[in-house]
């Protein structure tokens, strides 16, 4: 069957070459006739012979070129299949040294064959190895198997567990090789490939300066273990979809000066385009200092931030939508000091600030509305809970609407020197109102008229319901 298809394809290519040659010859003659004034004369027998030989030689040359090209392409395919299969076989070898050699062999295949789909196949194999089940406690073990004897309803059962010997070394090599090919200094770049690390376990993850420019970059449900390096400092994520959804960071994760931006997005794809950390867990804190989030959507929905310190200081959130809905900020300290939120919609709705200290000092939440339209339509902290020390000192609130309605304020919450430049600002119907400080506390009459409610301070939601009844 394959030979028949191959011969049919070759025949079509030869016929196309012959037809194309005749068409070019005809166009050339027409051009000479029409533009240069060439005149047709009745050819003699010698002229006919010369013309026939020239046409035959041209067609023969075209056919030879087609056949040579097809042979070269088939030879390249055969070589790729051979070296790709050999490298994949090494990755499946029980000996750790052979598997490490297989990593470099597969990387060499990806470097040699520049066709995107072939390079992608090699990348998929390396990523697939990282997605295999892995027991970190056995990662450095020389054992290849371990037996365990258990009692099951009075019957002794022996179970044998098989391990890939010293697999930690192999996995660290894969991560290092991939990261090196994603940096601008790499001799051969893999940045345009898609990377799928779904459910992968990372013990070391050093992706500093890496450029992920493929359509999809997935770290969905990835596990980053404690006590090891987890850094994406100055990395650039330029693809359509970048997801760390459900990822667990047991070590402090560093994303300082990282850039999340879509280079080009079709209008039809805008709803499916995002950089998301939704439902991720930062168990030892995380740093996004001076990071940039651009494009269509940035999502930290239901994300948990714990640990000693979480920082978004001086970060720029310029995506059309930035969402921290139902996010939980726990631990000792979280800071958004100097951060800028300039998208059409920014929301921290239903989020919870449980840290000892939370700071939005000098942040800009929303842009100034000009004329009838403006970029920021709403900044929402609706139903958000604030406990401990929370500071919005010197913060600028812009946009069409800023909503703090239904909030739970209980602690030491400061809005000193905050600039409420939005058209509407609402603190209506809070669940609790303890330890909240504004510049107009001593003189409520100086409160800006666009800040509600009036009179001030706000009436609690339960009290408002009782008054209404």
C-alpha cells in the first residue's frame, strides 16, 4: 500500500513538473511574440528537431530534479526515523547512563532536523519522560525494584515495585537541556515549540531567561518540590496559552521580571487566550517583582499564597482582564507595593487577606477615565476579607468604578492619603468595619461626594437589613 502511494505521489510530481515546464515555455514564447515583436516563421525540419530536443532536454531535467528531490526527502525521512528511534530506545533503557545518553541523543536529533513538526516530536518525548510517574524519595536510589510483604485478610501477599534506577539524574538532565535550548544564548532554539509539563514533578527547575514562544505552554498540576531551585526569573512567555493551573510550589518560586505577553492573537481566539495560575498553591511564598502581565487575560483565581513572603512589588498588570477572585493570601507578608493595574477589569472579589501584613502602598489600581470612555471599567474588591494589617496608603484608585461593597474589614486597615480618582467608589454594606482609617475620619463632611455611602461611616449589612425591615 505504501509503495503504491509513494509511486502515485512521484507520478503526480513528475506530471506537475512536465506541465509546469510546458507552461513556462509557452509563456516565454508569448512574451517574445507580444513584447519583443518576434515573428513566427514556418520552421524547417532542422528547426523542428532542435526545438524537440530542447523541449525533451528541459522536461528530462525537470523530471530528474523532481526524482532527486523526492529521493533526498525520502532519505531524510528514513534517517530521522532511524536516529529518532535509536534515541527513544536509549531513553527506555534500564541503565541510567544509557538514558542520560538518550537525552543528549534526542536533543541532537531535535537540533539536526529543523522542520518544526520533527523538532516538536523530540520535545514531546523529553516532556513525556518528565510526565511519567515518579517517586522523589527513590529518585537517587540504585535499586531497580523493591518488594513489600503485606497481610491481606490473613494471607501474605508480596508486592514488587519497579523503579528506574537513579532517575533523578536523568530528569535533571532533561530539564537542564530544555532550559538551555530556550535561552537567547542557545545555538539552536526550541522556543517556538509547545511544551507540555502536565503533572510533571520538578526537583530542580531553573528556567531563568527562558523564552516560551510556542502556542501552548503547560505546567498544569505540575509539582515543584521543596528545598530545590524554582526560578523563572526574566523568563518570557509569549504564546497563546500559558497555564500553571493547579501547580504546587513547595519551594519559593521566583518570577521576578518575567513577561507574560501574547505576541499576536486573532480576534476569534481572544476568549481562549490567557496566562493563568488559577488554583495554584505557593506553599513557600512567591516573588513576581517587576513582572509584566499583558495580553487578553491574567488569572490567579482561587490561588493560594502562603509562606513567609509573597511579592508583586512594581509588577505591571496590563492585560484586558486581571483576576484574583477567591484568592487566599496567607502567611506573614504579601505586597503589591508600586504595582500598576491598567486593564479594563481588575478584580479581587471574594479574596481573603489573612497575612500578618498586606500592602498596596503606592499602587495604581485602574487608569484615569477620559471623556466618555476609558480603559478601566471596574476595579472590584467586593466581599473581600481583610484581617491583620492591610495598607492602601498612597494608593491611586482610577477607572469608572471601584467597589469595596460587602467587604469584611477587621484589623488595622489604612486608606491614608489614598487618591480616589474613580468616578464611583463604593464601601456600601460591609460585613464588618473595625480598625478602618481614612483621611476624613475626624471630619466626615470632607469625604469626597463620589465615595459612598453617605452618611459616613458605612452601616453594616446586617444593620442595614434590620433598618430596611
